C-alpha cells in the first residue's frame, strides 16, 4: 500500500486531535483508545500510528491543543476589553471558568493528566501554557499601569489570580464547592472570581494625579 501523502497525514493528525477533544465531552481521557479514535475519524489503526506512536503521544497533542484553545479565548477576551484593564481581568477570569465548565475532561487533562500520559502536570512547561500565563501577567501589568496594586510583583500576582480561579474551577468539577442544597455549584466559583476582583478594585487606582500633569 502506498504511503499517505503529506497532506493526508496532516489531516489525519488534526482529525485525531479534534475527535479526541470531542470524545472528552463524554469520556475521560483514560477511557479513550487509539483504536476508538481511528474508528471515529475513519482511518486505519496503522495510519493513525504513523502520527501517534502511542496513546501518550496523542494525549500530549490534545493537552497542547487544549491550551491553544484556552489561549485563543484569552486573546479574544483581551481584545474585547483592551481599553478597560479591570474588565479585561474580570471577564478573563469568568471566561476561564466557562472554559473549564464546558470542557471538564479536557480541562482535567490539561491540569491533572493521567500518569500514563507522560506529562508532568505543569501547565507552564510547554509553549501554549506558558503563553496563557503570559497573557494573564500582561493583564495584571495593564491594571498596575492604571494604578492598581502598583507595588505588587506582576508574575506572583498573576499566579495568585490563576491559582484562585483554577482552584475554584477544580473544586467545582470535583463537586467540592461549598453550596447550599439546590444551589448551582458553579455560582460559588463565579462568586470567587467576583470577590477577588472586588478586592483588587478596593485597592483603588493609586496613580498620582500629578504624574499625569
């Protein structure tokens, strides 16, 4: 059998990643096999193995694709609120929660990959994850330029914000959010973002008016 053309190989790779993300909507990463993916995209298992020598390789690619998807969302949010640094940071936090709630198994793979995936679990060691953090750091710096938390170190502040929102997302996905009977647990996570941002706003814009003169 002739080897697939390069264009066909690229399509198989993209299709496999997309199919895995789709399957993660209803299945955990541990329950998805290469054979299942091959069947989903309509190719033979050997053809799929030319791109992903193992399930670990596929999970790594999907892990990275998840961060690319998150990065695109972050950049879109930043673009919509480029003139309002507080709204940029606030809406970014809410969009982050929405991403986690709409893609729970993909989100778990990104931040808590199964041991057999061969990933360390650090979201910042690979390019897309590092860029996501970079967008957040820049959003913090934009707030600082407007006079909020000027003495804080931007990187550490960004990590504080990320860890708070991530913690709220994960606790909600694990059904550990402290809620009253009948209350949507996602509301507790949203409240955490709102409270965090109100605290930041309470510091007030500390820009010296004389410095603007």
